[in-house]
C-alpha cells in the first residue's frame, strides 16, 4: 500500500505536506486532491519520475502532460508572454478549474504546452513546497471514472504510487475545462464546470455587427447564417441567443432604413434553413458602432469607411473591426439566383471560420 497522509482540505498546517513534497522532489509519484479530481503528481524536472508517470498512465510520447503551478506568477515562466485571449482566460479563471493549451516555445520538443493553476489549497501548497512545477494528470486509468477520493486512487493504482495525500472527497467532482489558445483563435477541447458558453461569452463578445453597402444582401445573409451556426454550436435555438446575451445584427454603409432583403437573398437563405422575410435594413451609425463589441466588414471599401467612423468613437467604446473572409465577400447585387447561391456559399464559409471555438 502507498503511504497515506491525512490533510484537511482547508486551513491546515503546511508541515503536513513536507514529507509528500520530499517524495516528489526525490522522483516519487504522489496522488493528491485538486478542487476538481485527484491527480497523480510527478516533478516535471525529474526525467525518471516523468517516465514512471507516462508508463503508469500509458501516455504516448506525443501527448505531453500539463504543468501544474503553485501561483499565477509562474505562468509566464512556463508559457512566456500570453496572447490577449490567453491572458483574458487566466485573469478570469485562474487559479481554478481551467487548463490552457498554448503554443510551445520554438525549438521545444512539443508543439504545445499545457498549464493549470489549481485552486485547491492542498495542491497549491504542495507544488509550492516542491519548489518546481508538477505534471499532474488525473489519477485514473484511461477510460475509467475520475478518482474523487483517496480510496479511489488506491483502488486504481495500489503500490504503483509512492504516496497519497488524503484530503477527503474533492469539491467539484469533474475534470478541468481544457481550452487550446493559439494567437487569436481558441478551441474548447474538454468542457468542465467552466462551460463552453462561459468561454464564448468571455472571448468572442456577444454584440456583433455585419456591414455591407445596402444591408439587403450580404450582411443580412451573414447575420442569419452566423445566428444559425452559433445556435447549433451552443446546442441552443436561435431564439435563445438573446437570452444568452447575444445581439447579432447587420447594417449598411449606404442603407436606407426600412428596405427588405432582396428576393434572391431570401431564396438562397431559405434553402439553408434561414428566414430573411422579416429583415428590415438600417444604416450604420456611430451610435450603433459604439454599442458593438465586434464589427465585420463585408468588403474592403466598407472596412475603410468603418475604420474612419470607429476612430471618431470614444476609445472605451470602440468595437474591434474585422474583415469577413480574407478579401471580403463578392457583391451579388443584380445577379441571378445562382449568383446569390454562390454568395451565400461564400458567406457561410467565412462565417464558419469566425464562430466561437468548438
């Protein structure tokens, strides 16, 4: 049987963790509770310990472990300078049940690096006492339920671990949410108590505007197709988006208020399960721009005009200005239904690229 150390989950004497920390520094494997599940700890700086951990977890060489850190101050030491998107996640959810997968440093053996700062007092203090980051995968064999108690760990691994810190049953009882961030793009790899919707609302903004010329073809198509695919991604209906805090709309640089969508645009969108019959055009205004978080231009000329308009807005209210598609979307005005169908294809492909991460 592995050695067992009884430690209260809160307000304990740190001296209770001195011996487990010594075992980890010496290359041993120690199971301990985080706020999510029990993990199997090994010193990230001890190659023999890491080799034992990989064998025990049957982890392939191309799937690295995530670093568990004692404090936020260590994040930059492992991950370097964080992108604004990664920084937003760290500021909101760390310490806590979040694992970030970030690009690895150039020249490293792995293309990504995972980091987590657990919120549990036992985990934080133990890592601090070890004096170096730990690798801490969940303490369960692949395909088995996460270990929520010290007894679960012993049942799974027995003498294959050197010690178990028994802090009782974990608080959250589910693994951390895992989010991969690469520059300005992200993907939710595993959903935990921090949900996809919470990540989407933090990173993507919920106030989105699409802008073309007359607001009767391209931008209404983009608005409706974005709503359709966002609702599907969130496993909701389009009608639920407002209740979730999303406001997705469209406008035109030269639009007149009150025009309907073009007939061919309605037909092309109806074929894709979207309804443009109730669309009413509106002009883009500084007031509307100041209410948005992200604005997508449908063409380069629209982008240039919007850039000038945004520059006149109070800095704290300026939205992020982006182009939809690499070079915008071709204007179908005056074309036949096949032209509009091709335009809808182009819009849909561009919209799918800007959807919140999966």
